[in-house]
């Protein structure tokens, strides 16, 4: 159980890193695509305000 949970956390963290790396190089025309990706991927655990929904999920803000 703990291994599955850890694997999910690692996958979520890697997804956020992937999105972050590619959003830095994105042009202004890609902002809407980035918003959609954040809403479908990152928001699940970090919400739109960047504060994790679970103590095991690191905060992206504040």
C-alpha cells in the first residue's frame, strides 16, 4: 500500500516537473494549452492555488 502511494506521489511530482520545464520555454500562444494541462494534471493534487490537498503532497506555493 505504501509503495503504491509512493509511486503515485513520484509520478505526480515528475508530471509537475515535466510541465514546469516545458512551460518555461513556451511562447505566449501556448498559455491556454498550459492552463489546460495544469487544470488536468497539477490541480488534482496541488489545486489552483498551489497548496497541496494532502500532507504528503508538496506545496507549490506559500
